[in-house]
């Protein structure tokens, strides 16, 4: 009798241990995202970004995003980029007036914050600086999704 109680306790203990192990480590094997950047990496795939953007080689309809952040850092501090935006003021003053607050938002930030501000605008409407660009709008994304995608994009150094 006592022996069977022991066996039962042992069995229950083993099951509890197994549940605890699955609970603690189960997400490792299945690749469940943990950090905002990991969630962002998954969104990059789910939202179809990966169908146009390779990251470091492979077929890419849009620009390959490997090394994106240093490239953006250079672009966003380059006079030529500002001049490119200003050219819109002459060609399409109405469109320039519409986008001007976005340009202000970007240039009033510095460093990584400027890159993040640029990326948020790029998602909302990629035409704000790629005037004749082909990338679709991602204006439907939630604040959370934008934050997570941004966290992932910022890892592309
Ligand atoms: C249908 C193809 C397509 C999809 C889908 C797409 N892009 Fe793009 N993306 C482009 C193209 C093409 C460009 C170049 C600029 C343009 O034409 O608008 C671009 C530009 C970019 C750039 C700027 C790259 C640079 O060097 O200037 C980033 C960052 C970017 N896309 C991120 C994303 C993210 C994040 C998603 C998903 C939320 C996404 N793209 C979805 C085609 C796409």
C-alpha cells in the first residue's frame, strides 16, 4: 500500500516536472518570439516584407536590407537627402506641404531616434521620400506592430 502511494507520488512529481520543463523551455524549440525585435522579425515575414527584401543575399525585388542602419544614418545626415526632399517643394508644392510635418519630425530627432522616425514614416507611406517608389503602404499596422518591426529593423547593422 505504502509502496503504491510512493509510486503515485513519484508519477505526479514526474508529470509536474515535465510540465515545468515544457513551460520554461518549450518556447526555445518552437522559436516563439520573446523580445520586441524577435516579434518584429516574425512580423517581417508575416507582413510580406521578406517577399521583397532579402537580408544579406538572395532574390530581392526591393533593396537588400543588410547593413540598412549605417546606410540610413549616412543618408539622413547627408545634405543631398535634404536637397532631394526640397526638390519636391518646387515640383509639387502641394505634396511637399502635405509631407512637411513628417520631414520636420524626422529632422528634429537625432541619431537612432531620427532613423526610427524615418522608418515609421516609411511604413505609413514610402512615397514620402521615394516619390515614385514601388513599396506598398503599411498604414494598417498597429502601434505595437510598428514598435516591434522598428526594433527588428534597428538590428540590421
Ligand atoms: C512589393 C514589394 C515590397 C514589400 C512587400 C515591402 N517592400 Fe520595402 N521596399 C520595396 C522597394 C521597391 C523599396 C525601394 C523604395 C521604393 O521603391 O519605394 C523598398 C524600400 C524599403 C526600405 C528602405 C531601404 C533603403 O535602403 O532605402 C525599407 C527599410 C523597407 N523597404 C522595409 C520594408 C518593410 C519593413 C516591409 C514590410 C512591412 C517592406 N519593406 C515591404 C519593396 C517592398
